[in-house]
C-alpha cells in the first residue's frame, strides 16, 4: 500500500535574534491510509514542531524549512505556493490541537466554525454548510446536534469541545489527520472516549492518523506503528508491539521503564531517566541522548548514528547493535 | 433583561442626581454672577434688585430644592446670560457638536483601525515602528497646538480650508482632524496590542489549519475578539466628543457645547453651567449603557450568562 503522507529528512530551523534553534533534524516518516502512526517523545523532542511543519503552520520568519521534503498526493508541500498550501490545509490534511479550551473561537457558534472550512474547500452555500456541520457534530457523537450547532464554545465541556475540534478537522474528509496530543488537556475518562471516537471515525473514513503524544498508554492502545523522537531526531521506528517488546534504542527502553505499568503485579518501581532533555540552543555533540544514556560508548559523543533498519520494519538510531 | 434595564435606569437616575447636586454647589464657588453682570458704577440697590430678580438672594438650600424640583419637570433653569431656558441654549448648540463629534470619530476610526491592524500583523517591521512613532507623536501633541499648526499650514499658507467658523463641510475638516488625532493614536495603539494578543491565540492557529489565509484569519477571527477592549475606549471617546471639545472648539471658533461651557463659566451663568455639566454626565451614562449593550452583542459569553 502506498503512503498518503511521506516526510523525508525534514530539517526545520528557527532563526531568532541571537541564536538558531533546530527543533527538527532529519525527520523521516510515512503513513498509509487507515494507519495510525504515533510520534512519541518528551517535551521539546520536536514532535509538535514536526506536526506543524507538515501543514506549514509555523510563522515564517523566524521559521525556515531548510531541508527535506513532505510528500502528499504526489506533491512536495514544502515547494507549494501558499495559495495551494491553503487548499490542502483542513481539506486533504487536517489537524486537531492539544487544548480544546482555547482552540475554538469564543465568539463564533461551533456550527459556524465547522461550516467555515466546508464553505472554503467545498464551496457549499451557507445553508448546505450548516446542514453538513450538524451532520459532522452528529458523527462525533454530540447529542442534539441541530441545537448544539448554534451554541458557543463556552457552552461545551472540554471533551465536547475536542469532539467539535475533531468535527472541524474531519468535515472535509481529509486523507491525513494530525492529532497533536488530542487528549492531554482532558480527564482520563474523557481521554479514552476521544481515542475511541478517533479510532471509530478512522475505521469509517479510512484516513491516516499521525498521533502526536507522550502517553505510551495511548500509543499501546491506538497506534499501528511508533516513531520515537529525541532532540529533534527520529531515534526508533517500528510496529507498536515491537517497540514495547524489543526496543532497540536505549532512550525508548528508558522511556518505557519510566512509565507505570498495570501488567506487573504489585506495580514495578518507576525508573526515571536521569538528567534533562537536551537544550536546543546548545545540543550535545554526537547522539543527543548520550549524556543520559546508561549504555553510552565513548564514540557516542562524536558520532550521530543514522536511523537504520535492524529488522524488517524496525529501525533504530544507535551505535549498539541488536536488541537491548 | 427587564431586570437589567430597570437596574440600569435606576443607576442612571442616581448618577444624574449626584451630579446635579455636586454641580449645583460647585458652580457657586466660581464667583458672583451679579457682580459680573453689573457695571462697576451700579448702586447697592440695583445689585440687590438684580440678585432678587435672579433668585440668588434666597437661602442656598431653598435654591437647591427649587432647582431639583425643576429638574424633575425637565426644567434646567433660565440662563442668566442668554435670558432663555438653559436646555434650549444647549439644544441649539448640540447639532454643531454632534457634527464635529461624528467627523472626528470618523477620522479616528478610518485612521486608527487600518493602522492598528497593519502594525499588529507586521509586528516588529518598519511599518510597525513608523505607526508606533506616529502614535507617540499623536498622543503627546496638545490639541491647541495641532489646531494652530493645521490652521497655519492649510488655512493661512495653502489656503485650502477655512481657518474657523461653520457653514460647510470644509469647515469641519481641520477641527475634526485636530480633535480626532489623539483618539486615533490611542485607539491605534490599543487595537495593535489587543490584536497582537489575539493573534497569538490557539483559535487563530485553528483558523489557519482550516485553510484560511492569514488575512481572513485576522478579519474573520481576530478582529472581533480584539475589538472588545477597543469598544470601551471608543465609547468613552464618543462621550467626551459629544460633551464638547473645549480646546478645539475654542481654537476654531466652533460654537458647540465646548465653547458654550467656557462661555457659561466666563459669565458665571450658574444655571447654564449646571445644565452643561448635567448634559455631559448624561451623555457619559448613555454611552456607557450603549457600550455595555454592544458587549452583549459582540460576545456571546456576556449575552448568554
């Protein structure tokens, strides 16, 4: 099956007054229709920077896309003029953001906010768009959608607002949905409902999902494949079972060990990763993880290991061979 | 809604009662109108007769009670100087002040809204810097000086526009610019900072992610959110414009409420002074009410709570 979105060796820089920060360094990924790719990593690992780059939503300047390509529908999105890029945003590739409390315009009814992209991309009339918006609200499980469409964001709970965000994103039936930590700002019970909703809609509409998260529980439940990022680089890419069963990059292993587990009787003690994530203003030389890595070799501080395939469908960026 | 209106009307009446009371006593500190009106060679008897005819010989409290009773019947008293009802004198001048206020506000909005938007959208650029520099000049230049300068340039040297007086739309241009310059600077600055805050909001990013252009995201999602604090200030500016621009009206010999206020003070015309103060207070109270109602119109969170 061919991928609906493919990123090859993406490099992104923020040129600030005094410094240049490189939040994305050589990220490659691809996702197929109906597939969910989880992108995981700590804060500052470049997950969200990568996600926003796909739709070119970073303000430029200071942002510059300095290398690589983002392929969707046979085009390189980084080379498209802004006008053509606008026709892709919200239409072929849509995005759901982290905080539903602030991501909706408080002064517009939710129906109008959904109808906006339908009118823009599908040229629907006001009344057609309004009817479609009601339908979109019904699809994301909002009760009484005819009435709710005329209500404003402050009349919705957090979980309901995220459903509205999903309705906006899926209104034009995109091929790719980028979900940037869609459940982080929500209660745990609501989180599960939202992830179930996304999975159900994916089954129905067949879109690919790029799921940005730092919640490995969500990854285990929802993802097909996982891309682990650290310091702006992809460090491990594999099917979800492989990553949990046999991680090949010490960072992935450390990340798994630092999570509470429900399958170990009595609960295993948590094993935090020592140190802090790399400072993007002065990243360490070599592998960005080496200062915190228990298995670091002397050459780790000078060599950046490339992401190479270790087993079919399982790549890792580490000088250590074999599974850990 | 009815409860809200009843409450607001009660509040308005209370404010006007307090203003009328304070105005009544304060104006009497301005000096004696009878002394002012009489020639120096007038006799004591003549002075006493005039005082009695104007009612200023009665006890202060007595005067106050009859003034307040008159107000209940919309009687603002007789202007001592114009020998006509004070209300009538104000109403006669009001159209001119309204003309000037409307022209000044139009100038303010036409200049400040585009300037504020451009400065916010191109934040940090040369355009932003020049807008902000103009704002600084506009806010720190006194109206009387701007007025005189405009007269010098456009009326005296270029002879494009009349220097003073009323009668044609051309007469409005210089006073309206003089009067609107300060508000334009203030509102441009306010809109810029408010819009900069709004443009950083997540819902602007959502709008861009939907495929809206940067321009459309600003106009369809940014402006209305950014206008909330601006509406308050525009309202207060409209209030002060309607209350009469004392300096500008003086510089351009514009016979509106502002000049009338100055005349009333010069002639120690107690009833007229009281009436102009009360008029100004009423304008502000009404403008505030309109601002509150427009909030409800703009923001569903206000309307529905």
